[in-house]
C-alpha cells in the first residue's frame, strides 16, 4: 500500500497568500515516491504536491529557506499561467540568484580583489575510496551561490567543471542518515562516465541503483563494496 502525502509532512512553516508552506521529509519522498525530488518543489513540477502548497525539504543546515521560497513563487506563478517549466525555471533561477547576491554570499566566498579558496567550499573530508577519489562534505549554500544554483545533494568532477579532479562533493544540506545513498549515486555515476558512458545514461543507471539500495540493505552493501567505500560515513 502506497504512502499518502501526510506521511511526508513534518510541519507547516508559513503561508504566501493562498499557498501553504510545508517542511517535508525529503528522504522519505526520495525513498518512497520520487527519487528526483530535491530541496523544494511545487505542484506544476511535481504533480503529487497539492496545487496550493510549497514543499521544502528539511535542511540539515537551515539557512536557504528564503531563497527557495522566492524561487518557488516565480516558478509556481508562471507555470500556473501556462508557461513551460523551462521558461519558469529560468526566471526563477534569475530571481534566486539576485536574492543570493543581495545576501552577500559571493562576497563572503570571494572577497573583493581576492580569489576563491577551496577551503571555504570544503567542509570536511568524509573518506577516500580505494581508487583515490576524495569524498568531501561541502558548504552547499556557497556552491549554489558561487558556482551553480542547481547544485543539489551531490556532484563530481566528471559532470561539474568547478569540482576539483578526483573529487565527489556532498551537499551539507543532506542529512547524515541519507548521505550514504547520495555517495553511492555519485560514485556509481562517476564510474560509468569514466568508462565512457554519457551523463544522461549514467545518471539514469545511478538513480536506479540508488533506488534499489534505499530498499535493500544487502544491495547497498554490495554496491558500496564494489565501489571501494565504507558502509558508514562519519557524521
């Protein structure tokens, strides 16, 4: 029997006009409903969300809520008017970038006349694989503000030019309990791309492996062993 939306709600955190804003358990959504749900969502992109609700994933580091809400408002209004998701996301990203700039995120990361230090992006080395791939917990807010507003959960050097060679980055907004699944996804995807498989196909296969691992602990252990990583990652 499938889960109902009420299983994903954590608490009501506000309202914007007629729209109710809910904090939700993104990990449960990704495990039981839709692997592609990330930091936030609205009805016209994720049909399982009621039309007059915005869903914000529970943040491990809760400091970007206002950016996400500004984004959602633009995206929701445009799509409700019949505009395409591509048009809406472009406008919403522009609005979000503007708000991040006003907040001074870029200046915090790259002082005037200075240069960006990876020490400001890297938060903690989680572990290194047998193939010498370094898995870093990173400051997700700075990555989104400085490099790529669409960075969510994780990424690696074969997809994102700003990720250092032989590194996998894990967003610090991902809960410690869910982190291992993101690490599995990124390393599996990277291993396929290293063998010449293009990103779209590699991502699709990695998403399937991640979904299986979320529902089968033995498969999780098997894939982690093949990728040369420990099952548990330090919190």
